C-alpha cells in the first residue's frame, strides 16, 4: 500500500511515486476492457453463450464519513475512504485516487472487506519532515474541493473504473481568539470585544491572519447553554476583529467563524464578563 502526493511544478520528496504515463496506460487498459464487456452485450470471452454476465459497478465513495478533512501544520491527519459497489461475484480489490486543485494527488489501495464495500485510509499533512526543513505534502494551492476516482476489481476478474465516484473538501485549519473588556463592567456600559482569526499556512508551516472574512459575535447568558449571534464583523488585514456592545447581563462572549471553501470553521472559547448593577 502506498500513499503519496504529486504536485505539478511543486516540491519533490523521496517517497515512491507512480508516473502519470504508467497510471494512464493502466487506466486506459482497464477502461478498454470494460468497454468490451459493455459492447459485447454482457458476454465475456470465456462465458457460455447465452449466459448473462454482470459487469461490476461503483455506486459511490464517501470520504471521512461525509465530513471535511481539515489539516493544520503540526500533525498528520488520517481519514477513511469507503467505496461501495456491486458485482455478481463480489468486489475484491480497490485502487483509490484522490485528486485536488493544482496537482494535488494521493493514491492507495485495499482489499475489499465485504462483497460490496472497500474501505481504506489516507494520511495527509502539511508540516516539515521530522528532523528536516524539507516540506511534506500539502501546499496552500491544494485547499478546496477534491474528487475521488476508484478502480475496482471483482472476484471473477472483471474491473470497472469510476472517475468522480465522490468528492470532499480538504481545508486549512483555522483558529480564533477573543477578549471582552472591561471585566467587570457596569450594567449599560460599553464592552469592547476583540479577537483574531488565523488559519494554517501550508507553505510556511505557520498560522497567519485571515483577512476580509465575516465572523459572528455571539453571546451566551450565564445560566444558558445557547449562544446567540449579536453582530457580524469582517476581519481586518491581519485577521483582527473589534467591535463594541452594551453590557446587559452576565455571560460569555465569543467569535464564531463558519468556514470557507478553503478553510475550516473555528470558534473561540467564551470569555466571561461580570455585569454589575
């Protein structure tokens, strides 16, 4: 089993890579074989005339149980990919490719654990290799929507290639801070709530300010478990946030960022403010 990424025009690593021509040739051969089965109205070369032959099908691929894959800059992220399908002889083996923006590419394979399901795992990361300054895997340009291609073999030797069997979002991790002041504060006075939104930079292996993003300011009364949105504020050029609100009652203030197409969501821990009459 192998896992790697091939980034066009990007960094090189010492991991084993399969060249694009070799993979294309394999895919071409498989697709051609499937086409023969289909054109032949379900007849294979060694089938008894008049006996129907069912070609394998791929019904879909689910990544990370349907959740986004969110990657920071300090650790590997491991997630499952489940390919489902059917064949009259049962599914035997799956070769799964993940393809992303700007040449993002991972591949691995696995034996199918049931006649209709093949599950494997991928490991992705965006941090320097241990003991080295060499980059590993992801770059900022790879964040966004990824697709899943699946090449599935059946027990009887038939194969099917299913491009675009599934899709998922691979996103940069985000973080939020909050500070509400003064504490304590007189009822009816103004509270200044500040904070900062940052996200993982997969090119520099640091967190950097995320500018121009809408972030919700939320409040939870002391005796409640529910946050309510009070205002929406856009981050400044370095990801900073600042607004003022009236002090009405004791409770917790936080910033809440819902995420974007390339960046995961983030919530700050609530900052408690004691409001005194």
